[in-house]
């Protein structure tokens, strides 16, 4: 139910005076909430037979309240920015009015555009439903159109502080595409952006597309951007190379630096109480949970995690000395959803002492699960982490994560894929790209083997994240990871040396692509050493 809203004074745009009576009697009871958070709520409403959006800037804390006392309200500022952006020739929404509400809140009303779709919804929801040939045509045309549009934005002196696909709208067909810029509260306006600011803003924009676009898409986008912007004063280290390459390398470096900084700022969120997560605890059990987890389910887990493992509907997936894994069905937002619940047993006292000075296996899985999720690396998202405490020391741990439907481990998938050579090669190339992305995001995985990789619906996902580390792996560490993966395929007759080389070539993209022989030699040597050590210790490789 929308919260009541009382606007004390409305400021209406020129030509929108007829809407003032509707605004003065505005009732949000029939409004549809489009987006909601502690700092703002966006409603879709109908006034005078037309649709509008109302953005309500809230006051979530004392610092926000203080800022509103010494500077113009957010609604007023955004209203002025929209008018200025439109004056500079950038397509955006049409502002209708802004107003001051009770409690220092402010509201902004904009007219809804017809037949538009948020770009991120279109790319993830509409594009995959098209035929392959249509997808290719759309991707090529859209990449160029985006490059030109972003170049126009920067040339107009607009630097968007929250630049991603969710703040762009798309309308039309490939031969008549229109793009619109949204959420200008986060934009700053000035002179045309110089080289450094342009690259930083492109790095921010690149972050969302990092795992959703191909290298060809990104290159096509950057070429269109460069052609539209013309000459830009590039840093000295890029001038010696070809101008096109200089531009691509500069943006790639800034995109990577921005992404690492962005992810580092978000990594600690999962271990704090905020709008996404919450700390939980009862008696000797404590941990963390997603804010979306049903409170009734949370209480059940906190009361006795062991009883959840013994539920009649719990299906045992794995039971060893190192873990017990069961499948459960829980209700989330009124819908039944499948989960996997894992217990990390306490096998000896030394493990409890170690858990007291370093993160436990359950906590590591929770932290790295959300770290990979934030970076767009496919892995089942954790929903709950619990830890029992014995004499103040962490004991048994528990982890609840989403279940990947129709998933099997990669070894089981290979039993089927060996009869489909083309699909097998595609999967192995996809595996190389997955490991490359893992390392590019700063992670290594010391237990990277086929049993810890899921295959479902032609996609791969990482599981068993206890061996994952955020350590920005060196070349040697990356080789060891690849050697561990290679060793897990040695018993598979259908995986030839050529297939393992295919994984490596997919992993080595860009500047390392021509150095594959040195990598291959190092990985083969590390693989042989791994086999020798495991045989000596009596441990399986697979």
C-alpha cells in the first residue's frame, strides 16, 4: 500500500498548467510502485488520461535531512537538469512538475514516454527471444547507436554518476532506433568531457555490459564512440600506438580499474545490516541472511539448523565426512523456490581454533558467493549463513543457497556431450572464458575441478567456494588453477589434448593469445606434479 503523500507546493512546467488541479488532489492509493528503496520510490500514475511517473525522494537518515536544509531539493535539481539536458540536444523525459512534500521530502513528475523499454530489460528479456540472425543484426546496430549516443552525451558536457543500461530507454526498430537518458539526479553538467573523465564514465558504463556483451559488441561500440567524438587528448602512454588501439586500451584499463574499485566497495555489504542483508542470531547461532528471505523460514533455521536437515521433504544430495547437502523447498514472496542447504561439520578441535582467527568455511562460502554474484560470475546465490558457537569459537557452519535447476556436474554433463562434438567444443570454450573471467575479477580457485562446476541449460556455474580466494592471482597461481582443472579431465578419454588446448586458447584472450605455448608447457608441468602429489597422498583428482 503506497504511503500517504502531502505536497505543500507545486512548481509546474510551462504548458502543463492544466495538470495542476490533478496534482493538488493527487492520491497514490491507485498508483503502481515501479521501484522502491530507502532513498526513493517511483510510482506510475494516470492523470488526465495520460501516464506519468512520480519519483518521491525520501529522507532515510539525518545526513540526508541536513543536506536538504542547506541546498535545493533533489526533485528541484533534477527538474532543472532535465530541462538543461534537453536544451543541449540529448533525448530525455519531459518534466511536468516538482513539489515540496512533508518531512523535507520532494517529488518529481515526468511524462511517460510511449512504446519504450528500459535497455537492460530489452537486452536480457527481449533480445534472447529473437532468432539468431535477428539477434546479430540488433547487436551490431545497437552497439553503434549506443556508441554515438554516449559520445553525444559526453560532448554535451554531461557526466552521469550512475551510468548503466537501467538508466537508458530504447524505442523503435533497427532502422529507426531512439535512445533516452534517465535518472539525471546523478548527472553533472559542464563543458564537453575531456579524455580522463570520458574514459572513467565509459568504464562505469562498461561494467554492466561486462558479462552481457561480446568483445565484438564492445569494440563496435567504442569505434562508434571514437568516430563521433573525434580527436581526444589521450595520455602519453597510448599515443605511440594506433589511435584506435590507444582508445580501446585506455577505456579497457579504466573500465577494469573502475570495476575493481566498485566491487571492493560492495564486498563488505553482505556482512552488515543494510537494505540488502541483515545480521541475525539466536542463542549460540548467528549469521547473515538476504533481506528477501521470509522471516518464518529465518526463524526455523535459527531455532535449530539440524532439524531443517531432517525435514521430511529434505532430499539428501551429498553426505560425506566433509559435508552434508540436502535440497529444500521454501516459500519466497509467495512462490515455492528450490534451495540447497549445506552443513560444514566441525571435525576436530583444531578446526574450531582455526575458525576463531580466520573465516570459517561457511563464512568464506557466503562472502565469496556474493562476491562472485556481484561480479556476474555464475554461481548459486547464497541466501543464509549460520554459525554455531562453542565457548565463543565458531563451530559447525550452515549455508543456504539457490538451487540451479536441471544442473549436473561437468563430469556428468560430459557423458552426454561426448556424443555431441560441436556442443562439447562450445562448452569447453565457455569453460575457458569462465575461468578467465574469474581471474580477471581478482579471484583464484585452488579446488577448480570438474566436480565443482555445474552444467545446466548450456551454462556453467561454480560451486563449493571454500577454495576461492580474492587474491588477484599471479601468472603462476593462474597456471596452477588451470592445471588443477586439467588434471580433473585426465580420466576422460573423450577429452583429448586438443580439447584441453581449446580450453586454454579460450582462456588466453587478447594480449596473451599468442603466448599459449609457454602457458601450455607450464600447465602440463604443473598438472604432472599435481597428479604425483595426489597419488602419493591417496587423494582423488576428480
